[in-house]
C-alpha cells in the first residue's frame, strides 16, 4: 500500500467515524434533559471543529506530497542520494543495538 492509498484509507475511516458520531447524536434527540442538550451541542461543535482541522491537515498533506513528488522528479539523483544517506543512518542506528 503506497502513501496515497494510506491517506485515502485514513480519510475514509475518519469520515465514517464522523458519520457514525453524527448518527449517534441524531438518535439522542429524544432526551429532554437540558444537560444532555448542552452536551450534544458541545459534541457537535467539537465534530465541526475536528472536521475543519482534518480537512486542513488533509490539504496540507496533499500539498507536501505533491512538493516531494515534484522534487524527486526534478532532482532524481539528489533524491536517491538523500534516501541512501537516511537508510545508511537508520541502519547504523539499528546495528548499534
């Protein structure tokens, strides 16, 4: 599974979670207690804020992935060199353990 597929899978899972939370809130509408209504509104506000932040992170992640892709396509030898250096460094760290 590549990075883009992982991102899409995570996005789908989070959307599903948000839909499930909204459905749970809709089914709780029969409660007449004022505190329940207040809690419901707080949860809805938190869901809306979470959705906004999630969309912002998703857009930023896509932008960064596109920048990385562009860099690798325009500088393939530098990208291979950086990847080799990072791999060697990680290998060095694990070999010391």
